């Protein structure tokens, strides 16, 4: 059988480089080898591109980038190639692709940049395309579109470098403490602070500015976070809901990758009618933000039963322990089937 060539892009010039390596390892090792031939493209934290031909374990261990296993390679923007150009000892080799799956979290990967290159090159994307990736990465613009679709979002305001500090403090008072300070475009809780009082606002703003030139300040939403896995283009598969029970504080970077500090309940401990309403809200958000392929929609459920949008992750964590695959597994799919369906949506299988 002719195997389809699927590029898996991993690593990335992003603070979430390490998370990507873990997700990519799981995806590569669960890809159906009878149907697909993976073409592994690694991007270093400084943004260099290589084709990797070694053992995928080296991706997981972050030892993949070495001269035995790597040759320089790029995705060509030219549709004539529709694939990868490999530079081997002065020779250029073309590898035609049937699809590409960016497994890159955060900046320069989940934000529409790579998706734009793939669309330009005429290579089908496994996952969200350029517009939805860029919109979902921008917490402010994603909120505005979800709100326009009739979904409640946290009250918030934006700070950029032109904003006067007194106005910022006033607006923060209006929102009320505690509040959340976030870079508009980041992930894995990087640069995010829960600010308990005005004395800590300046430090939090400074930290967030290290990751983006626009900062969003949001009201604190009481309750807990629920996540919904969606898979599909027009006809959507919606997984079980997940509920994150935190042992302390909020879901920061250390907590996210320290399994002991939080419990993930699948399905969420929510009565069936409310769970249905949350799933419908997630679908509404997915469509409002033009998502396709797959995405994880995160919301809050307040003690009053209100559903408040938080964010969409267009390339959610994808290890076998990650929320996204677990939510679909709880709805009856295996990890392999999740990947197979996602790839199938891109190649039209
Ligand atoms: N407005 C909010 N109210 C309450 N908790 C929040 C709010 N915003 C974020 N959080 C907490 O902070 C975590 C990280 O914020 P999030 O916006 O999801 O950023 P990231 O893209 O880094 O995952 C969330 O999982 C949640 O625990
Ligand atoms: Mg989040």
C-alpha cells in the first residue's frame, strides 16, 4: 500500500519547546505505520530547522539535534515542491508531503505562523488553519469573538506600552482583586500571575511584558476550569468533559507538569444537562473562532452554574497523559484513533 507522507513538526522557537517534544514523541509513536510514513522536522529553540531520522526516543530526551540524525531541511513555500527541501552535503532533495502536523505549542507554531507557511505551500494541515490558530492564540481577540457569539467572557482590559500607569491602576480597581495578568499571546501559564492586591500589580505586569507586547488583565472567575475536546471540520466529535481540581492556587507552569498537584476528573463531576450545555458552548466557540481539525476549548463553570470562556488551545498537550486525548478516550476512542482521525481529516481520508 502506498503510504502517505505526513510531516510532524516538533520543538519550536517557543518557551513551550520542551512540552512539544513530549507531545510529538507520543504522536509519532502512535501514528499508524501501515498508512503513514512520518517525516520528522525538528525546530530548535533558536529556530533552526532539521529533518530528523533517528530514534524518536531522542526527541523525548531532547538529544535529537545531532549531526548523525539530522540534516538541514525546510518546508518550501513553493507549491511546485509541496513539501520539504533537504540540504545534504551540497545536494538538495525534495520530499513531497501529503499533510503536515505542527506539534508546536505556543509562539511560532500554535499562532498561525507555521500554518500560514503550510497553506502557502499547498500542504494540508492536520489541525487548525492560519486564521483560527492566530485568533485562538490571542486571548483578547478570541474573547471578543466568543462574546459576539453570545458566550460569557471574563471582564478585562488591555495594556500596551503606550498606556498610562495611573489609568491601568484605575481600571484594575474597577475589575477588582484578585485579578489575572497575562501576556495576550502565550501558553502553559508562562508569564501569568494571579494578583491578590495592588502592591503586586506592577511586578506581574512587568513579567507578562517579557512574553508579549500586549497584556490582558482579567477578572478572577470563581469556580473550576472545564475542558472540552473537539475533533472534526463540519461534523464534530465532542469528547467527555474534564474538570481540573487544583490543590492550591492556580494552574501555573509547575502545576501543569507536576501531576500530583492537581486531579483531572474525566468525566467532569457535572450533572448531565449542564454538561450538555457546556459541550454546546464549546462547539459554539470552536465555530466562532473558525477552528478545524481539532482543538481543546477551556471554560470555567461558576458556583452559580454560569459558563465562562477561558481559551482555546489549537495544539493542546498531546502526550498519552494529556487532557485532550484522555477526553476523547473517555468517549470511546483510542489514542491511535484520535491521531488517525485528525490526520484523515487533513488528507481527506
Ligand atoms: N480569569 C480567570 N479566573 C480564574 N482563573 C484563571 C483565569 N484566567 C486564568 N486562570 C487560571 O490560570 C490558568 C492559566 O491561564 P490560561 O489563560 O489558561 O493560560 P494558558 O494559555 O497559559 O493555559 C488557568 O488554567 C486557570 O487555572
Ligand atoms: Mg490554559
